[in-house]
């Protein structure tokens, strides 16, 4: 029996030498370096006191929540609804179904829509770009309905697209009944969902996002200023949208970018225009002062090369689908670590884009961010010889693992 075991190990060693090359194979808890610059840590206070029914503050790149209160409470969004309408409009522009220079004929329904207005007239033909400016700067209900009808035929059909897009974005606590946000108890959203929407707008449609920083707009000799006071009172602000009804109170989705770091705040149900502005500034200032965001790894960069059993290639590169950002308290970046956890026994076929492990970012023994590690290339099944060789190699690996376990238990 001892002779057979020795022979088996000898055959395993020979097969390994014949079939293996030097493979850089990441294993569970493999540490990978993170480039950091030392910085003195400071004490992070609690979030500032905000006089609103609900609020949230997030980093747009990492998605990290920096402060929140009642962020999942269903509330009337008022004209913040128009952000969802604009997202649908931008999607139609990007797909080429409509164009910025298209002329939109204003219907009687759009002209008669109450509330804030761009002051278009029934029968006018207005370019899409002008109507988008009227929605963003003047918060025009008339312009919004006109665009809803142009994109989907009717406002009702457009609203169904809004809800479908919201679902696709993961806005699971939002429901829209119209394109403008007029009061209705079944028309609602949340601070968290609106932050998700704002994040999607800034990242998916950067060209259209530029319109949100316009301070004024003139149409038909009527000059209107942007209701977002942060554009005047917070130097880093460049969007997004205000909302107000008696039911909703004063609302503001704000976004700012400082030294490449974009923060998004959502304030819902503030008691006045001044308070929603001041509270938004407090939140954004808090985020910039006490947190820092770093890009750790780029998309499609190999972070591990893993052993693949029965593949044409013995190894496959794993990396990230998107750039990986992390947000931590100021001064703590030097204390983070990254480790990789791989799926056990990775076998061909390997499909590009599919997850085969996880990278975790750890701070003070707690995981603060995780992303799936995906295959950066396909690796199909190898031929008969490769399959037979790897069957033997894999068996040998398990044999040696059991032997090591027994030795360690002695």
C-alpha cells in the first residue's frame, strides 16, 4: 500500500511538471497593494442637523452613503419628478429616436397644464433643446408634458416608461403617475431613489447634464432664473433640480464636484426655499470636509490570474467591470486593505464578464466596499489531452491537500 501511494504521488508530480507552467494564481485572502498617500486622520463628527422630513448624502462615484434620515420614506417629490422625465428624454436622445433640433408641436393639453411654466403656446413648434432648458431652468410643466407627448405619444404612455426606467435603476420605492409631479397620493418617491436617479443622470448622460448648471433661460422674451440657489451660493454646485408643492414642502436634489469628487444630496420636505438651500450646503460641506474618495483600480485591469481547470488556457485574468472607487473618512485611506476571494475550483468554460470571485476593501477589520471580480476574457474547454491532464492534476492537488491537512492535525 505504501508503494502504491508513493507511485501515485510520483505520477502526480510527473503530470504536474508536464502539464503546468508558472501560474500566478490568486487565492482566498490574497492581499493586493493599494497606492495611498499618508494623511493625518481627523475625528469624523455626526451629520449636521437638517430641518427636513428626509435627506441623504452620497458620493456619486463610490455610491457610499455619508449621511441619511428617513431615506426610504415615501414622500411627494413635486417637480423632482422631472428628473425622471429628463432621464427618459435623455435616453431617447441617446438612442436616436429623437434629436435636439427636432421641432415639437405644443398641444392644447401641454399649454393648459398648470403650475410653473415655460410659457409655450398651443400650436407652437419648439426645439427639443429649448424645451429641455424650459424643464430644467424654469421647471416648466407645459414643456414637460409637451416632451412626454413627443417621446411616447401620450403622457400616460410616457409615465409607463418612467416607471419602467425607475425599476431598471433599482428605484424600488418610487411610483409616477405623471411627468411633472402634480400632487397625487399615489405619486411618490424617496430620497434614496432620487439620489440613485441623480447618480445615473450625471454618469450616463454627461452632455445633457451640462444644462443643469444654467442659471437662467429666456423664451418668448420671458426671462426666468434657475430655482436652484446653490448655483449662486455654493461654488462647486452644478445641478440639479428643485421641487415644491404644499404637500411636498420644499425639495432639492443637489450635486457638486470638487477636485474630481462628485457628491449628491437630496433634501425633501424642508419648510422653505432658504432652508432647503442652506441644508443642502451643510450636507455637501460636511461630505467634502470629513470624507475623501479615491479611485483604487481601473476597469478591465487584471487584478488576479487564476488557475482554470480543463481550459484551453491554464489561467484567466480577472478584473472589474467598472472603475472601483472607495470613500472613507479623511486620513483613513492609509489604513485600508484589499483582499481577493475566489470561487473554488474554477473550471472551463470561462465566460467573459461573468463573476468568479470578489474583491473586498477592509478598514478597521470591517468590509467597507466589495465588487465582483469578472473574467476579462473567454476561456473555452480544452481538448481531450488537456481534460485528462487536468483531471490528474486536480486529483493530485486534492491528494496533497488532504495529506497536508493530516500532517497539520498530527
